[in-house]
């Protein structure tokens, strides 16, 4: 088995769950990322992104994409202009493994009502000190209708037999 990012062999025997320290470090990065969303000053927004992301951060959501902290800051500023007063809040813990993480979030209005919810998948630098990609999905994930069983080549229906 190889690591798909660099075709290097993956040592499956040394993979460890994320430590409390790693989760705490990534939580700080995500908190800073979400703070950038809420920051009204474009220069400060870029500074926040510079402190938690790689210079060539890739951000994508279903409606737009940007690369680089300045471009991401401009995108966030444009979104803030469309939806003034929104505040992002993380609504889950952060699941972390192999330099990837995911968490759910909500965009709240000034009455703390969720206007939009979603899920972000992040890629981190090998030392977990910066976010290098953010892929955002809006709303809850759709229900499964089929699934694949490990080792099978045929999809399996998720439908349940309700005739019993």
C-alpha cells in the first residue's frame, strides 16, 4: 500500500490515533480559520489565514473555489458582503487521522439561528501545523441508498425490507 500523495509506502503498523495534543493543535487551527470567516477587516482576515493555513491553501465549496490566503480572504470577504453578520460555529468535534480532519459547522445570523450548515474536510501539513486544503460541503449529507462492502465489487442496496 502506498500514500496516494507521494507514492511512498505506508507503514500500516505504526499508524496511531491522533493524540490529544494533535487534536488540540488542529482545534486551534480550525478556530482561527473560522475566526477569519467572521473577521470584518480584510487585512486582518488575511493575517488570520496566514497564521493557520499554508500560503497556497486550496479552498472549495459547492459554489466557489480559491487558492492562496489572499484569494481565500477575498472570497470570504465577498461571502460576508452577501450575508452580513454571519458567524461560523463549529458544531462537532474534529475527527483527525493521517493529516486529514473533518468537522461540522453552522453559519449563524445575529439571532444565533443557523442559516447554513455543513461539513468541512481539511488536509494538514505533515506536522499538523497548517491547513493546506479545505473542502466544504453544504447542509447535511444525503442518506445512503447504496454502499460498497470492503472486498466486494458489487454495490449493495441500503433499502430495508419493510414487508416483515
